[in-house]
C-alpha cells in the first residue's frame, strides 16, 4: 500500500512565517519519500505530492576520508562525480570534516558506499576519475561484481609520447591484454570504442621497446564503409592511406610523429593494406589486423598463414559492422568458429560495458542490439 501526503501552500503564505513551518514539514517528508513532484494548479495553490511506502526505511553509512585531496578528487569539479552517484542511486551524500555521509534506502546506500570505496581505491593509486570509470564502477556494483574492480590495479601497458600512461580501463580490456601476452594469436571481437586496436598497438609498442620483436606491422582491408569514393588522386600509397588513418593515429599517439617516421624509414614499422601481405613470411614481428570483419574467408586464411617464428598476431573487428558486399561471408566470423579450441589462439569478446568513449556510445550500441534482436 502507498500513502499519499499533500501539503498545500497558498501564494500568500510565501511572505509569512507559516511558510517556514510548512517548509520544515516538506523537508522531513522529502527525506522519507521515494517519489515526489510539484504540481502548479490554476487556483494558485502549489501542491507537493509525496508517494511514500510504509515499509521504506532511511539508512545512513559513513566513510572516513584521511586526506582532503582524496575528497576533492572524489567530488570532482562542481561536485559532478558525487552528483552522478546521487542521481544513479537516489541517495544524498554530504561531507563534513573527514567524514562522508550517505543517506538513502538500505540497498541503494550500500551500493553507493561500494562505488565510493572503489573510487577511493582509484584515487589512492594516483589515477584521475572520469565519467567513464565512475559509470563502469556503478555498472559492476549493480551486477554484484565490485570485487573485480581490484583487477584493474596494476602496471600500465605503455607510456605515450606525451607521458600519458595507458592502462586497461575495464575488466574486458584487462582480460584482452593478458590474452595477447599469453597467446601467439589473439582475436578481439566487440563493438566500437572498446579499445581493441588501441590496446593492441600499445602492446606492440611495448614489445618493440623491450626488443621482444623487431617489427610492428599494422594492416587492414581497404574496404569502403557503405559508399563508393570513386577515383582517388596520388600514387598507390596515397590511395590507401585514408583507410589506414586510424592505425597511423594510434602509432602517432604512442611514439610521436618524428619517432614514427624514423622507424618507418628503418623498416621497423609498416602500415599497409591487407593485399600487400600475400606471399610474405613475417618473423620477429607483432602483426595487427584491424577491421577484420571486412575480410573474406580467403583473405583471413592468407593472413593467418603469414605467421613466422617469434611473432605475435592480433586480429580485431566488430561483426556488427560488416561492409562487405551483400551475401559475402566475413572471414572473421568464420575464423572464430574454425580456430576455436586450438592451443595458442585466444578469443576475447567485448560488450557494451567495455566501451570507453562517450556515454551515448554504450546507449547507441544497446539500442541497435535490441533492434536487431526484435527484427530477427
């Protein structure tokens, strides 16, 4: 059963002391409420309607924060981090001295407590909070998997040319990096924005800097995304460069443009379309095939058989975004089935929770997946 409590405040009462007592009653009721709204009536009366469950119980949990710097980092600019947690769980969070107080119903207060404890672990490790990792912590807590957050602790994969550390931001990314380190061939499949290519390039740069391999080879099929570009000016390399631009961007970020060009001139780094791979044996190399969903079965077999001694291969793609002509089978889909269970070949699948781009990208991926399920 639900009770409906209403307090009527006429316009005239705004200028009188009676409004103060009414406001106090409102605050008390709002603290006990789970739903409320303001209605403006034509007669000039403002009605605050509060839907209150009888079994509803307000609880409170307190977290001690040792350092003021941790509290500042936790709250974020204009308290944006705390507001995000409050909105997600419907709780009220305040900070007095070294204590953080969380008020709300028992279940949501407990979840907010776990999220804040996890975020404080991030802060104590010297990591900056962002909307992405806050939302990821919230999703793990909602799934009852908050114990997995500790797995994200660890050394960074690589340092970019600007001194920025590159670390896995989700459990899926951590599993992907471990799989690349463990296996000779790794297949990473998942939606856009999950860091498949970027992390693979970071792992390749790390292996190159530590002299585990002598070359980095990045390749992808030169397939247009649903449109015909027609004739492109320039020589053959100029024609294929636009298709390879995402790979260039990742290398520029890791190495810097000057260092990248130096290694290209020496032959230590090669970025080329998949068609250039035919007939080659790639020893002492870290080879990355990007956008593999746009390969045919024949191209995928050709690429996999280029593997030489002391080499690693990473194959990445998104099987929901295939640009092959209608009716053509994706080589990535086939190889996942064909190579399953072979020792030394790992298969890592990402989902929308591993997306580290704008929040809306996750929502877009979910919406399209729901639409496809309904259509099929």
